[in-house]
């Protein structure tokens, strides 16, 4: 029928009335005339044939005129839908979906210009605090941003109450149409094996289950009595941030990259007025990073699993924002206000906590048994020329490993560092090594040497202008650059790589120097991360070529000299400008 209709429309547009007797506007021939009569002949039968033809054509002309008149009255847009219009409709629908799931700065602006309703704003704007105040801030909200490949983050606003017994969060008076959401608040969403071990939080919206717009609280009569009673009511305007310390927590790289830095990105905008709710809470984790958390929150940390009390909030963020590996991108921070020095000041917390503890210890020691005693002033020791020479040498910290990726010729490496003009300090890190002690060693260092591994993460404690020298074993080129090389440069450090040659790797003795394992690591890497880890990370040690390593040390020394000269020139220019 559709095909016949399209033909009919084409027929109506293209039809024209006849202009002469010899041209018929229909393709069908007239029925054959009887043998004893002629249609167009000049005899006596000509008049009768002409009248019969006129009788046939007049009704057809009337029908044609009526059809043309009907077509003219009907708008052409109702008959034909152009391809461009169809594509425009589909594109508009795609844009709306794009706004919802993967918002950009441009889409944020479009959403604000369209409406002030919180439902129309991208969820990222609510999570980052860019939604503004006013009436919109008073409305309840529930949304999730699942656009990032590393993490899912959900935002709740209104009457938010925890329910540890069911590992859920309840949002009363939720917006109509809200659906339950499930989130695993850990920043390795792309790694299904580890995410399956993370506790899941269920966000349950409760629509019209309690008070109306008058904002009644728990304990009132009516339907509000069905709400879970608040055991701990946190102050209005103090939100909660929910995250997990499970997964790879215990590895210092993942503790920073997957946990502490995303926590800083998510929570620093609250200036301490935020409560941390932690899943898979570890007391040793709080003891190790308590000083860092004190700079981000003014409140006690809540253990979501074992704190059976109902905590009530006016706002909550479930999950953490992440920008990449060991990196804080100022462009992705709310309003782009954060700069790299702000992050460096945050890491100075470790040094501050160490000094505070040392000060308290010294005060305790100075007040014990000193009553009535006269203390002698300490004698100042004269520094010799040799001491001055030692002070002048730049400090270089060498991190060593004991199980794999071991530096097999460490004594020769230390000697090469001395010959290059450095004062080397060897550090053997253990789990119980206090973080402030590591920070104290690196914050005063000019250079750091380490084989690729979790310990390289501590470059975060180094001063801008210092040098990170990473030793890269066979098969780990990409990971070394992505996980440590690029982040170090973004924090203002000089970065140098010593790439281990095939003959310097212990894999050469195990598989042969010309084997595929040594010469073409991509073959093993193509089998997956765990296969690559088993060969190149767990079974490899290195013996450096001291001559080649010495050349890299001289490059690091030159970088430090240039950085020092630039720093002095900058300070002199600043002093001159101040005068």
C-alpha cells in the first residue's frame, strides 16, 4: 500500500492535461473500435466518435483538477519527511544522551541555560559543586555519573541516612522516577577481578515515604515514623564522601593512585567540612595516613561496616573522582582553581606530622628530672673543609628491593654515584617504615634512584626541580613511563630513565639473550597483565652497566645545576621587582 501511495503522489505531481488531440496523457490505448466504424475518420461516423471521446475525457479532467487542488492544500512537510530532518531528530536525541552520561564543559553550559532544575544538570556539576545555590540546592537529587572508565560516582541530596545492616543508603523524599543504584566505590572499574572483591553500596530512593516539602525530621508523627531513626545527625552542609580502602590497598602505589589522590580530588573543595565514610576499613591504614586525612576532614572517620549507628546527612557522594595515574589535573578540578603547589602543600602534611611528634617528644624529655638543674649550653662543633665538601654534594636516595627487580651490583652503583658528585643514601623500605621518615629523606633529597616498582611512588615527596632516575627492566617500558615518568614531570621534577639492556637482565641467563622473552616482550605482554607480571616483574633482577649508568648520573648532575641557576635567577628577579 505504501508503495502504491508513493506512486500515486508521483503521478499526481507529474500529470498534465492534454494539449492536442494527437497526444494522450494516459499511456493506455483506447479500446479498439468496431470494424465497420472509424474513430477519427472523416466519414459520417466522425461526429459520433468525437462526442464519445469528449464524454470520456471530461470526467478525467475534473478528477485531475480535484486531485491537484487537494495536493496544493495539504502541506508538503506532512507528505515528505526529508533525510536531513530525520538525522536532525536523531542527533538531538544523541546530544541529550551525551549530556546525561558524558558531560563536558559545553554541555554543562547548555544545561544551565536550558533550565534551573537539578534534574537537567549533568551529574558531574552536582558532584563538583558547580550547580550553584538557591531553590535548586534545596531540592532533593539523586544521580550517578558512570562516564569515566575508572570509577562510578553517585550524588545524593536531601534526607540521606545510612543503613549498615543492608549495606545501603536511603534517600527519603527522593525525586519521582528515581531508581535504585548500586555502586562499588573504588577507582579500578575497568578491572573486573578486583572490583568483584569491593563491597557494594545500594542507594535506595524512597519517594513520599515521609515528610513533604515542610522538611519534618525523624521522630515526628505520621508516615515520618517509618523512617530509620537518626543515631548521629551531622550538621547541615557537611556532606559525606563514601569510598573503599579494599582492593589493592597495602601496595603504596595503589594507596596513593587509587585512594589518597582521588580522595584529595573529590574532597578538597569542602575545606575540611566533610565526613569520610569508609568501606573495608583498616586501622593500620588510618594510622599510616591519619595526618593526610586530618588535612581533608575535621571529623572522625566512619567505619561503614562495623558502625551500626544510623548516620544522617544532607548531602552525600558515593565514590571518588580520578584524573589518572598519580596525577591531579587542575583543568578537571572544580572551576580549575587547584594548582600543583596546592597538592604539594598537601603532601607536606607528612613532614608536619613528623615535626609535631618530634616537638612533643622533646618537650616531654626536657621536662623529666630537670627541676633545679642547670643545663650547660651545647658546644658548637667546628666544621672542617671536608664537612663543607660533604654538605655541598647533592643528596641522592637509592631505594633497593629484596625479592625481585633487585640491583645485583649495588656496591658498584653506590660508588658510581659518589664519583658523579652525589652523596648517596641507601633506603631499604619495609611495611613498618614510618611514612614521615620516608618524607623527611626525600623532601631534602636532590635526586632519587629506584627500579620500577611501588617504591617509586614516593617521588611525590620530592621538591620541584629535583630529579627522578628510574631504572626500567626489560618489558616494563610502557608501565614505567605511564605510571611514574609522566606524573613526575607534571609535578615539576626532572625525569631520566635507565633502560636495562637485554644482557643486563637476569632473564637473559634464564631464557637466552636472543630469546623472544628478552628481545620481544610484546609477545608475552599480549597474553595479558598477569602473564607479563609473572615474567618481567616477579622473575627479573638487573645488573647495571656502570659506565652507561655513570653517564646518566652526570646528566642528572647537570640538570640540578641548571635548575639551581634558574632558581637563583628567578629569586633575584623577584627581589628586584619587589624593590
